[in-house]
């Protein structure tokens, strides 16, 4: 979401970019991201610690994800599932909404640009980020919204690799 806001300022308010994107705002965006993700991870960790595991302890993923971990528990996991759904929905809806609003405003600004060169420059500024955002949110939605539908584990693993390995690997392309 911070990168979408950065792109929004760069495209829609290029002359005011340095005024809006101060060091204090950058630190606030970074700290907010760290604090929210840390709070989410701590919440899930504290809830999982209270569970008991008694049977098979093999997780069919390449990393320890929450949903497969809960399937191994012999305790009641309804609170964990509610928290995963709530935190996951909030963590998906708010950032994605901010990104979509930012890019919607960028799109409106692009439509007002009279030259094709300006349109191409704006699209090149935003295109790589939009493709990675689509890849990241698309695979997350595929994994977590279809996990209850009996989808195969192989598809879950491939989709999980897309948002945990491929997306971070493409980040240098976005920043270049």
C-alpha cells in the first residue's frame, strides 16, 4: 500500500512529491507495516501455543502455514479460524482497497494526460507494481478462499510459493 501511495504521488502530484513524501512519512509507513504485521503474527502465535497436537505431525507445505497447522490439532480451533478469517480479511481488504483507490486515481490522471509519451511513462512507473500486486493478492485469495473447497495440496503449495518466494524475488524489478 505504501508503494501504491508513492506511485500515486509520483504520477498525480509530481511537483509536490518532495513535500508530501518526507522522511517522517516514510518512517511512519515502515513502522506501521512492521507493527501491524508483528501484531498479527504475535496474535496467531499466542493462539496456536494454546492448542494441543496429538496425531500426525507432518505438514504438507514447504513452510509452516496456519491452516495446515490447525488441521493437525486435536483441540477446538474455531477461535483460531475466526481470528485467521478476521485478521486475514482486514489485512487483505484495507491494503487492497488503498492500492485500488491509489491506482484508480492514477488511472484518472493518466486519462487527462494529452501526450502518449506521458501515458507510457506513467504506465511504466505503475505497471510492474500492479503486476506484482495482482500476483500476490491473486495467489493469496486462491489459497485461502479455496482452501475449504477440498483443493489439492499441490495447488496450495504452488500458490503459496508464488506469494512467499516469487513475489519477493520480483521486488527488485519493481524498484528499478
